[in-house]
C-alpha cells in the first residue's frame, strides 16, 4: 500500500511535468508560426507561464472547480445522517481525516472522490445512488472512494481533470473568436487556427490519453482496497451490479469528470469515440474479480 501511495505521488509530479512540457511545445510552435525562431522562445515562455498557472490552479482550486461544475452541495448531516456515519466509520478504519461529504441531485447512481491530499479531500454521491443502495452497498461504494483518497489517486486525477477542463475552456473561447476572425494575411490566419487546434488537441487528445494511462489500474486497486477495508466484498459487488444496470449518465458529468467516478457512464452508454479513451476496466470484469474474492473468502 505504501508503495502504491509513493508511486501515485510520483505519477502526479510526472503528469504535471508532461503537461507543462506539452504547453512549452505548444508555445514554441505558436511562436515559430507567428514570428519565426525568435518568437519561438517568447511563445514557450508565455505558454510555460500559463501552464504553471494552470498547474497551480488545479492543485489548489481544482477540487472546488470540479464540485461546482457538477452541481455538488454539502450534505446536511441531519438529512444525510447514514451517509455521514458511514464516511466517519471508514475514516476511522483507514486512519484518514474525515473528508467533506457532498451530494448531487441526480437520479443516476454514481460517486467520486476528489482533493489534493487526505487533508483536503471530499466524497460525493448522487441522490440516485443513495436511493438505490442499501447500507451494505453504500458502504462498499464509499470504501472504494476512501481507497482513492488513501492511495492519492485523487491528486492525480484532479490535476489531469482540471487541466483538461481549462484547456477545453480556452479552446472553446478561442474558437468562438477565431471563427469571426477575418484577415488577408494568410500567415495570421494560419497562426489563429493553429492556436485553436493546439489547445483542442491538448483538451481532447493529450489529456484523455493521460487519463486513460492513469485510471484503469487504479479502479481495480480501489475495488480490492475497498473490500480489504470493509472485509465484505458483497457490498461493493452488489452495488456494481446495480450500477451496471443504470441506463442514464448523470446530467452534468463530462468526459473529464466521468473518469473520476466509480462508474464511467460514457463507457457503456457512449459512442465509439468514448471507448477509445476508456478510463475504467469493463464493469463486468470488475464484478467478476469481486466474485472471485468473495468465493475465496467463503472457502
């Protein structure tokens, strides 16, 4: 476990470095197209500064941004007493600080954890999950999410998710302006569209590839770690079976945020393009793995 935590911390640093390198290369290319060799250095400096700013933003404010984007609200302890009790019990079992607890008003059953470290973590569930799961199943789901916090998976995905979101926002804003751009200078037109293409590639190709590389193994590990925490594979096993039958992705979940969820809805409700960047193992494989663990415990 300690080896996994150390590896995830290293991976977080590697992801940030790779992201900054991508922005530096983008700056070099944009500067080269704009002003030649002398402009390449200036472009790298400008994009490098923006990349550092994006990394700092994702580290310190990424969690709040994600929670706001999906419409999460803090779960009232009186209204959601069972939810808070389970989270507090699991926190004691893991030896972690009690994370903040949020709820999303959405009928689709799902959950995710976010935060830069266990001292700044949050667990979020949808109202659909609360309505669908019994206490044993809800405990299994929350144990899975608490394992992400303990393993520092949340930091890796928070950084990548926020950076993808920022790049997508820049690309969207840029294209809105670029499509109205008119110039007789072919070089200027080339530069304008090159900038938009670069940020689009960062948001929709480079970022998702990073997510895919980081996410698949961590989901299987969190399943196993969650079972180890509760000593009861049936809770999570039953929960995943119910989640697998869900036919409605949450309304406010985009591809970046969906990678953080216990179930990525786009993988079994999405298009062919979504499957190119699957961030989770097939839910059937996860269920089969838990069934094997349950069978071993019964022997």
